[in-house]
C-alpha cells in the first residue's frame, strides 16, 4: 500500500498531497506525476496566446468549489523509468498562430520539467481543444459604434 504525504509549498502555502504509488525514483528522489503536472501548468500559463486549459467537467467543478486555480487542469503525465510523456489540453486566443504557441509550449515545458526534476521529457503533446472568441467580438462592437457615430455626424 502506498502512503500519502502532505507537503506545503513555499510560494503559496498550498498543501499538495503526494501519493507514493504514483511516484518515480530519480537518484533517491521521488517525484509525483502531480508535481510534474503543476510544473507544466505554470510553464503553459506563461505562454502568450493561451486562453486557458481544458480539463473537463470534474476539473471545472473542483475549481469552482475550492476557489483556487488548478494548475494541473488539462494535463496528463505518464512516467516510466526516468522518462516522462506529457499531454496538454489548451484553449487558444482568437487570432494567434497555433503552431507557434504549440512550439513555445513544448519548449518551455520540456525545459522546465527537465531542469526541475531531472527527468528526460520524451514527448510534449499539445492538444488544442478550442478557440476563445471573446477577443474577436470586442473589435466588431467597437467598429459598429464608430460607424454609428459617423452616421450621426452625417445626418446633422
């Protein structure tokens, strides 16, 4: 049976539960897949053009009930030996170039996880689940208002 251990992070004072059955030994250090997911989430959140993470129904309910942002939302980590495979589900901002965002995410995640954990990241798969179109609606509304102002000036 795996035992559970609670660890408090220094930055936010959050408590992260570590389940030893999901951990991998790396030179005597055990790293949970949840820790790798949080590292990945932080790296993804720093990339411009990412509107959010797509984590499904359960992740959304957890966020609403706890009131905290779930940094591991939409991230799946598979660890074998000293290698990691990471799948990331994102929502992009309208008007951004998706291949550039995906490439930036892959580089940042690989660098962050390898630097912090010492694991070899074999794959970083980016899955685009949607496009945030709220940004696209705003300029259209502004253009409509400008046209209305011009029309009103011409009528006078």
